[in-house]
C-alpha cells in the first residue's frame, strides 16, 4: 500500500508539471500571436501612411506643373484636386506671396521683381542670417544689385551690406541689427524705374526675408500645400513646398549691359 501511495503521489507531481508546461506554452503562444497581430497592424499603418504621403507628393507635383496656378496674375489662392488614385482624395492649394523667404546658397542669387514702385519711391526691407554673433560664426554679407530702366539703356547700382568685418577694405558697410530672429537688416531705397533686384550672399549661405515698405511688392513666391487622405481609414498626410519666381542663373550677375554696340 505504501508503494501504491508513492506512485500516486509521483503521478500527481507529473500532472502538475505538465499543467505548468501547458500554461507557460499557452502564454508564449498568446504573446507571439498578439505580437504578430501588432506587427501586422503597424505594417499596415506604415503602408497606409506612406501611400498617403506619396499621394500628397503627387498633389504638389501637379500644382507645380499647373501653369494657371503659378500665374501671378490669376486669383489668389488657386486650388485643384486629383481623383484618379483609388481610395485616396488629394487637394492642393497655391498661395501667392508678396514676401520672399528663402535660403540662398553662397555663389547663388535670389531674384525679386520690384516693378510697380510708386513715383514717390519705396524701400525694400531685407533681413538675413540666423547666426547670433560674428565671434562664434560667419554670417553672410550681401551684394544687392538693383537693375533699373529709366529709358532705353538699362542701369544698375549695388549695395554692399555687411554682417561682419572680414577685411577693412572689402567695401561692405556693416548693417544694423535685424528683427524677428535675423542677425542683420538693411533698407534698400527704390525708385519707380527699378525693375529687378538680385541678392547674392558671400562668405556663407544665408536665410533671407524680404518685404516692401511704403508700397506693395508684386508676387515673389508660390506656396503649395497638398493634402492627401485615404477614404478607407482616414489616414491623412500634408506637405508644403515653396517655389520662387523663375530667375536667370547667378552667372548673369557678372554680365555686361550696354545700350549700344560693344567694341574692344
């Protein structure tokens, strides 16, 4: 009887061990299944987000190729939509801005249309550079060229706006402190025969913000906002693209203007 009781006790222990193993394996199985389900859900969410973003890019590309939307003389804002992609709705808007906000690389130029200055004249307000000090950084200086057409012969004049003193004879005049987070600021006087302004940074690239004072600038920049939304799960993505006016390459800053023939 003692042997029989011992065997029954051992069988009970085996049963408990088997039960524990079943519980552990079940827990692991449920965890793996739950994780797999989560991974599938995340993968699907990522796929939907990427699809919506790709669709938003398509909307921006459509807006940038829409010559009517990028016509400064048309209504502001311009808008459109794309309904050719299954299960995704795409809407885009093009706003026409009369200020210029841009990052200009060293050796390149930003171009501004300044036609329409009133007879009494006006100013161009240029803020630039986000660096905080000449001691710890090298903020760009600006060469600002104003092109004018007072008659049949084009003329130009230059403003050398300095951020820091790089050389005592470099010809730049240190500009006053800027506003709204910019390091330097300069007011460029304009007359009603001025047509075009080119801004070229030297010593470094720079951020610029240009606005008019005492008159209204023409359109300088197009701001495209494109939004795409999935009609299945409402996943939404939006992006913004800024495009400046077409301009001549920076090489043309060094060309020679003449009202007649040029001889050696």
